[in-house]
C-alpha cells in the first residue's frame, strides 16, 4: 500500500499554511523562489520601477481592480520585482513552490506534459495575469509549467511575503486572497462548463 502524501511543511511557522494544514509532519520538496531566481538568471528590478509596472499592469482592469495606487504602494514591500530572460521555465509542472507571480511585462507559455511526454501549449499569459497562485494557497503541486516566451518583468509573492502581509496589512492581505479566490473560481467554472459540453 502506498503511503499517503502529507501536506507541505515549512521550516518556519506560516500563518497562511497553518489555516490549511490538516495532518502530518512529512516534508515534501519545495522549490523556493530564491533558488528558482538564481537558476533562471533573474535580475532584481528597482522597487520604484517594479511598483510603476505593477500599477500600469493592473490599471487596465477597471472597476474589477480592488487595489488603488495607494493600496499597490502598500503591497509593494511584500513583493520582489524581478526580470527573467526569454526561454526560461519559471514554474515547473509537478513541483511544490512557495511563490506566485504577477506578470508585469512580456508573454509566457503555459504548458502541460502530454501522454507522449512532450509539452503541449495550453495558453499564453499576459500583463496583469497571476501565475502559480493555486500552489501558494493550497500547498498543492503545480498543474502546469510556465515558460517565458519573451523577457518578462515579474512581481513575486512568496509565502513569507504573504505571511508578512497578513501580519502587517491584514485587510489588504484579505482583499488579495479574495481576488485570488475569485480568479480561481472563474477558472473552475470555465473548466466545469467545458466538461458539460
């Protein structure tokens, strides 16, 4: 009989993860952003440049955008702003990650390994999109890989950053989590609708 897979454990106490944790003390391999950034050859952006890109990326979302300019300035200290070259696998299918991304510039390909083992392009991401938020919230494995098709500027939110936001800006963190939940709900409804056809 196969042993049951246990939830991810971090070395430190995580306020967010403690809310989702159910059982078990086993550790699963986590790919932290710092290690991934080094392997990608990512370069940090100046915080003021990153904030300007974030404000521009989210400005086109209109009334559905829950964050004003002051809110985004309050979010910025909890984010890392990075530039990643083209043709880099930023998120890998099947891994456990501790981060999500907001795309500030460029285009990424969303790929999933097919039955023959070859990657199949499912979609492309664009400015303002969230990437990898599901694993940040539920400790689960990445469903797909994301590869930069062009040079991409990114805002990175790690679990540590989200926990810091929950401690220091709880109302802002709650609004961000609600935004992520709404986006995940829209995706789930789209998948459900496609399965009914």
